């Protein structure tokens, strides 16, 4: 039997809407990463881009279990002396609640060019409104 691989022109991309309200960040990120990579499709291949578009709503109301709200930290470094910055999850949620989900999903994707292409298909919004109504997104049950 010959192995058939999907071509870029044959890929059917679907838009999904996911409500993140009350969902644990890690469990939600696993499902989003699978949708972005296309692992739910029968023609999945690790080197091909078969994933769908994902619109995440209510990112500000995502749940962090345990004491992660105060103890989980996000670090960054500006490459200047004294440029090391540490923020807690509560500080990040106050300014950029979308970053909590984006960071979790990005870490579940492979570290390569394909992942940088895939992450662009995920649109995250802190509230319930989104501008992607024209794409007729389907509700995705998490």
C-alpha cells in the first residue's frame, strides 16, 4: 500500500470557537494544541500543517488550580544588565489575560517553524466578543 499525504490545497480548515470560562489552563491548552496541529484528523502527519483556526473567548475567566494564581511566575529578560523581570500569574492576568492561554499552548507545540505558523491561527480574546463572525465558526465543546 502507498502512503498518501495531504496537499496544502486539499486541507479543509474549520473555524472553532472555544469558551475558556472556568476551564483549567493546562487542560484547555492540550485541546487547543491538538486542534491547531490537526491531530484529530485522519490524515495527520507531524510535518504537515493540517490544523484548524481556533477562536478563544473569555480568556480573562480561565481557571488556575491550586495556588498558581500567586505562586506561578512568568520570566523575561531584556538582555540588558538588570533586565530580568518576574511576574506572577495574577499580574499577567490583570494586564494581558490572553497571554496565560497563549503561553500554555505555545509550550505544547513543537519548537520549530511549523509551530510559529500554527500559533498564528489561534485568536484569543479576553471577553465574549470577536470579529470572526464572517468565518462562521463552530462551537467546540471542551
